[in-house]
C-alpha cells in the first residue's frame, strides 16, 4: 500500500515581545507604530499603515495563510489592532512569551504549533523591499533542500550590524560575524525560511541554553543578562551540520525603525 505524502504547511512566525528601549517611550507597541498610509482608491480616505503590516504583506505575497505572533505580557494593543487577520484573508494566532532570554526563546514558544511546518520568519519592526522576498527564499529552500535559507541585504553600516554573513559563491552560508569591529563582509540577514529540522534543532538549542541563562540571571540579579540572538542559533546549527543557504537581494533595501535615526525615515521608506 502506497502512503500518500503529506504536503507541509507554510506558516509565518513573528516575535513581538521586545521592549523597544532604544526608542522609548512610545504611545503604542513598536510593532504597530504608524509609518505611512495604505494606497486608497479615489474618494476614499487613506488608512494608516503600521510597521508590522509590511512584513505581513511580504508573507501574504508568498501565500502564507496563518501567522503566529509571540507577545510579551502587556502588549495587548497588538492583537487589539491587528485582530484575527481576516481583513488580510489570513489567520493570526497570538502566543505569550515565556523566558526573556532573546528571540530564540521567544519564538520557541510556538514550537508545538509549527514543529511540522515550513516557517517564514521576520522582524516586525523592519520594512523591506521587494515584497516577493519570501517567494524567492522558498524557491531556494525547495530546490536545494536547505534547512535554513536567509534573505541577505547590503549592510549600510557593517561595523554596527549585529550579524554579518559569510557566504561562498553559490550562496551557501559559511559563518557569521557578530558586531565586528572590522569586516570585509557586505551582507546582513534580515529574514529567513526554515524547515522542521531547524525548528527541532532550535527547540533543543533553547532547552540547553535556558539552564545556562537561568544560572546567569540568578547570579547577576542586579544586571541584565545578555540575550541570545538568532544569529547565535544559526551558528549552532552550522556546527551541527545543518545546511544554511541564502538569497542575496542586490537591489533590495530595508530600514529598521527600532533605532531613533531610522524611525523618521521609516515613513519615507514606506
């Protein structure tokens, strides 16, 4: 008897648990900060467009129907504003962050919901172009059977970026530099697509790192324990032998509104 192959579901996964310390205080959560207007028909008043809608639209272009958004307690204005997702012909589900040790811990909260899916990941405070970015990442992931595919963009300030990416001529990721004081690398990663193998790796990685982070937090009660980044998780995946590929968007662009200098330019970029 032939077993029918089950087609994997594609889901979006968005961390929205940050405190936006660099641009505080804000009148709302950073993820729903207004950065422009939706294009409207004649005789129809334009509607406000918030920053996270840019990322969600990119996922929508790639036919994502379900998006998991992981919140910090108190950021209830996000689900109140974005709602169920029906207005975008999508379904939004909201989860609450558990451990406050960085983005890998935040998104691992969705593990039981996404462990068998292809995951589209991105940051809700970054506006990026073109809108078809995830389409190209998924095509690369499907054709190369990569565990992770990163979307790479030119880093405008390489020495200030947290995650510079080293690739070979075929786009295979060979390593990362985190906050380098000097570098010859040109690209930083902004978005990602990954399969269930990386999701399972990330879950194990978080389980191992959580104990270390708990101990450091207990020891340094009066200091902030440095959070783990997704780049560190990717580094761990490379060491474990997972395949990480990339797509470079030479003509693409992005702006992170999470910094004061970029907050104003976000509306112009939008």
